[in-house]
C-alpha cells in the first residue's frame, strides 16, 4: 500500500511540475512576442501584420519534429486571449497599446 501511495504522490507531483513549467516558459515567451510585434510596427489595426512576417506561422509536422519546441505561438495565443493582441478579418495580428499599457508587460 505504501508503494502505491508513493507512486501516486510522485505522479501528482510530476504533473504539477509539468503544468507549472509549461506556464512559466510561455510567460517567458510573452515579452519576446511583444517585442516581435513592436519591431514589426504591428501597433493598431492599420499596421496589422501576417503571422508569416513575424515568424509565428503554423509549422508543418516535419519542421516541428527536428526543432526545439517554440513557445512563442502559445504566448501569442495567451496574448490574444487576454486582449493585448487582436486579429483582424484577414488573420493578421496587432498590438492594442491601451490594453498592453495596463498589463504587467506595459513597461516594456
């Protein structure tokens, strides 16, 4: 019985660590995505840029198989979810400076 409890505890601990590390790494990628968008002058709807231009387009399975995991697409999704980045009807993305200024990344 003790072995089962130890194994269960270890499994739960590893699961918590994996979830924490994943969100931590995405958090590290968020400033990089903001910098990419700013360097591309993608501020406001009139300056929206396609994902290809900033290197965040969807990669094929072969491209992903032979490279390290890139967390910037996940960071972009997180930024879209919280409203700092928006998509236009063509799928182009842009920063919303007013919302970014109120966020913890506003001083970047």
